[in-house]
C-alpha cells in the first residue's frame, strides 16, 4: 500500500514533514535501534531520547512497571551525554532518511544552553530541538522550568537566541494551568509545543508492600492518560497560535484523529512502540485511508471537535 504523502504532509515552523506521526522521546532510543524492525523513513520524524550535558546512568532498578492501560517509568534520563552523542550519533543521522528532532534535558539554564550550543557548533542533520521541561522522573531535572511561566519564557527565549532550528517546548500535565505555560513558551519564541509528558504515578506490590518503582513515583504513560492529553491539547489550542504536537496514549489511527480534532497538528506515539515498533507505519496506513475515505485534509480537522448546542 502506498502512502499519500502529499495529503499527509504538514509544516511546523520552517520545516516540512511528510506526515504528522512522530515517535516520542524515550520510546525509540536514539533513533537507530529499530532500523531492522521498521522502515524509519516512513515516520514523520524521530524524537530522540533526552540528551544531557554529561552522561547519566539513570535511576536504580526497578524503574519500569506495567500498569492497567499503561506503564510507569522512572528511567531517570539515562543517556550517553552530548559529547558522545555528537561523535557517535550525528554522523548516523546523515543517512537515516527521516527528520531527527533532538530532545534536550537539563537541571539548569546553563546546562540546557550548553547542550544546545554544542550541537549548534557542529554540522548535523538535526532539524530541531524538543526541550524537556517536564520530566517527573529525576530529582534534579528541568521540571521547575515547566511549572513556572517566567522560567519557561526565559529558557525558551535564551534557546531561541542561539538557534534557528525548530524549537519545541515539551509541556507537563502536572501543573495548575498548562495554557499559561504554553503561552509563555510562545512568548519566548517557540515554534511549537508538545503535550503532554507523563503524569506522576505510583505502583505498589500488595504482596510485598513495596513500591514497584525504586524512586516510588514515576511517569505514567499509555492509553490511561489519553483523556488527560486530549484535554490539555484542547485547552492549549485555545490559548496559543503556534502548532501543538499531541502526545499521550496513542495506539491507533482513531487516537491520532482525536488529537487532531482537539487541536494538534502532529502527534507523537510513545508507549505503543514498546509493544510494536512498527505501530506508526500501521497508523499511517490507516490514516491515509481515513483521509481519502472522508475526502478531507488534515488542516481542516485541526481543532474542529464539535460542541453540543
């Protein structure tokens, strides 16, 4: 079956993507691990796992547990660090065949800036950055930036001044008013926001009376959080003018359409990749059929959820 790529293409900032189905950070490794299992060139984009200034081993195990309709993770931003990322991964991206969006995490303004500046100092195929200001799985992560409007705007502005590449701020649902955070990101110069990151969750083994996660709390993802993700996207849609990338519990084409109806221009598939690395290609096949069957365009669907009279 052929993809109607022209019908599915979208634009975010100055970047044109062949389709709106991306893979989410932390669920597809560095973007190269699944090349034997899936044709990554079919993907709209790959968002890499979070990269920090220095290598991180992450949290002690156990740090992953399955839950009803989802899972909780407390990986703790384990990664190779930006220098090794530059030497080992950037050369591979030159021929990967799909846009790469690098996810950046940090514990301070200086760390975010340092990681971005290191990447900007070398030539790469990376088309943009997704800034993780919403990770609930680390004690010293950038979560504080994602819950404070002024810090969100300041960080976004500082990064905006240092790159012309696509700049996406990843929002947390664990806030009082996600629309205000999104507005701050837009005011700081973001090209788009992605929503949502995981929801704080906990899992307990009643037989041992112990938490199933070493850190007690972790990030809940999967179908269980889709209603939260939809609500957050729809709230943000009415507050900003830049594009929204919807995330949370997407497992099929119907879920993609729901996020677009709520206001998303693109989506990221996350937890479903662990069960089926080829899920995005299947979703794209069916999205193509859906668009052709209903004789519509993606742009016409964005934010068009119907309200009751």
